[in-house]
């Protein structure tokens, strides 16, 4: 039998041990974690809607009408008209023919990828894709070829030398780097080589594009150019669940084949109605995105002036590169001592030697709260390893 305790001790020595925090109260910038009041910069609640009064009212109002639990899978008796209403709303919001509601983003990627490719097929996956995409590729039993991050030329060479059914899958916004996939170029090479393009826009929906419709529409790409769009509702939308959207024939095919859709209990229908309310809010409230963009610019300017090394990201995901696992943990702990919560991200979530602090910004943050983060970073700069530090820029 494997010595599990020994493996855990080794993870601690390597700076890779993970632990959970106990959060009390609602998700918002100022929260209570493990009994301490902290200012959080590590949530994916990019628009500040997880604690929005209107969305909570929509949920409360829905409960007497829909009840609480989903009770059964969608193909038994769990497909409520609230789920159907949400699917229609998501299709309209993403400018697509049809949509399918999944319980989580992880389940959506696992189900979609393993349904659309199988033995004898080939999947092409960006090297920095999310774990749920990687696991979906493994589950499919298709041949998997990974191309360098954002390297469209390498992908095109692979596609040209491959026959049979081909699936290309990429994140829209990469969750640990914050950069956006070269979607227009990917769509071009997929069309040229008869490959089906799947984009997981978990971190783009609500934030990017016209009225927050995501990175695919920001790139002005149609359903014909990007046939399969996956998105989550637990990030910028502020509720729970996920969806896949595209042509009706593909959505019907997924109902027949996606095991994570077929064999799981449907999400509570009241959550679906609350998600509809949140999407309505996202669609009409551009001011949240304007404020968020201003915070991103302010953070990047301030952190670079302090000498911190950032990634080329203009999304709410703003990684501070550290490199060493222990140094990243030390920087995170030092910030926490000043009342700031930012999580250290280490392998295998990111490549070896690329440990970082993943700062995420929300429209719920104020400029004063962001300034608190920058002040705390100024106090902690001495903790950076030499290779991660740059000379501060005079203002």
C-alpha cells in the first residue's frame, strides 16, 4: 500500500501542500476567512454579483415556485422549465442557436470533449488549458496532441499532417496567466483544416466583449467559426453551473452522448432563474466593466512601479510572478499579515518554476481597496527572489 502520509509530508517540504480556508458570510471583497477579517483579491467574482441584492431576491422569489432540489437528471424528470428558460437566455446572450445547462464547468468540459471525440479521433489542446479540459481529453480516449501556448503556426502544422476527425480545444481566457487565446487565428486554421473548434470562455463571459458576451464575440467570431462555446456561471455571473452553446444539432448530440449531463442530478431550478436575472444585469450594466477596466489599469501601473513582474494580461486575472514555491507562499503569508488575501499558485496548477500570486480584481473593489493592496505589496517587496524583482519605477 502507498504511504499517503509520506507523500503529504513531501508535498509540505516542496512547498506544494494545499489547505482549505473556512469562509464565513457572503462572498465579497471584505470577508471573514478562518475567523480573520481580510480584504480578498483572489475571487473569480469579477463583476461583484455573487452577493448582489437583486440576484438574491430572484433566488428567494423562485424558491416557493420551483422548490429546492433538482430531484433527478435532466433526462428523467429533472429538466424544469426554469432550466429551459435559462438555456434560451444563454443562447440569446451568447448569440448562438441553442444552449445546454450543465452542473459545473468541470462537468461541461469533461462531457463535451469526451462526447465530441473518441477512439480514432485527434484532439489538439493548448499546453496551458485548464485541468478540466485536460481531463476531458483523457476521458475521450482520443489521441491528444498538445501545441505550445497560443502557437497557431505549430497547431496548423499538426492539423495539416493529421487525418480523420479533429477537435481543437482552448481556453478563451487562460485562468492562471490571464491572457486571451488568439481566437481569430485559431478559427482560421480550424476552418482551413476541417477541425471543430471548442472554446471554454469561463473567465471571459461577463467581462469581455459587447455587453459582456465573452471573448468569442469580442473577437467578432460567429457560431460558424467557433461552433462550440463553453462558459461557467460561478465566476462573473455570480451564481452556479455552466453551459455549452452552439448549433442545435450539436446540443442535441450532447444530450445523447455527454455522460456528465446524462448521469447527474439537475441543478436546483431556482438557481437557474437567479442566473437569468444576473445575465439581464450583466447585459445592461456596462458601468461595472468600465470600473473593472480602470482597476486593472491602476493595478498594473502601481505593481510595475513597485518592481513586480506581471504577465501580459488585461483581464481581471493579474498574476505576480515569483518563481520559487516557498517564496510565493511567504509573500502570500506576508500580505495576509497585513489583512490582504491573495493565494499562492504552485505546480502542478502552473509549470515548475512559475509559482505566482494570482491577483484577481472585481468590480466590487473600490479604488481605496486597491490602494490598500498596492501599499501592502510595497511593504512586502523585499520577500521577492532576485530573479522575480525588478527595480521600482519612479513616479
